[in-house]
C-alpha cells in the first residue's frame, strides 16, 4: 500500500464517518434509529464508492465495481462488524454496557482493514492484475 493511497483512503473514511454520524444525528428523531441508520450509511457508502474509486484508487466507476463495492462494504458493515462486536463482548464478560462502544470502535478498525483489502484487490484491482476484457481477451489469431 502506498502512503499516498493510504492517506487518501483515510481521508475518504473520515469524511464518510462524519457524513454518516451527522445524517444519523439529524434524522434519528424524525425517522427512528433504524431508518436513520439506513439513510446515513447508504449516503456514506455512495460517497465512499465515488471518492475511493476516483480519488483513492484513480479508477473509473462501473456497474461491476459498484456491485462489488456494495457486496464487500455490506459484508463488512452488516456481517463482520456485528460478529467482531459480539465476539469481543463475549470475551469481556457480562458488563456489556460499559464495553459496547469500545467493541464498536474495534469492529470499525477491523472493517477498515477488510474494506481497504477488498477495494484494492477486488473492487479496484491494480490494472496489471485485471483479466483482459472485450476484444483484448481473444488471442490475436482469433480476431482475424
């Protein structure tokens, strides 16, 4: 991971987190917690897709990248994070209320690492690691 890419990824993450928290705070009273969370995380995901695709990894945006992004980010937000939180809370004992926030922040840290790896190697892999597409995939003899 280059220092420039890591810095850009972190910058996008800070902005996404701020957007998520701000929208959640503004909407939770009128929409309720669940709906506000869906709206705020969806807005963060949309911003993250565009900003990480263009700014962090310097790539074009496509339907394929969008589908992979939703699959990977959804997996870390709605599967990996809850598993990490429950695992940590089960290891720490019964005093859950005092440790929930610590577990959530720890889960976010795990998700950041997982998201970076998924974005770099699955959603926006380096150009040299991508399979050829379209007419470039066919051997030159087959194109004659």
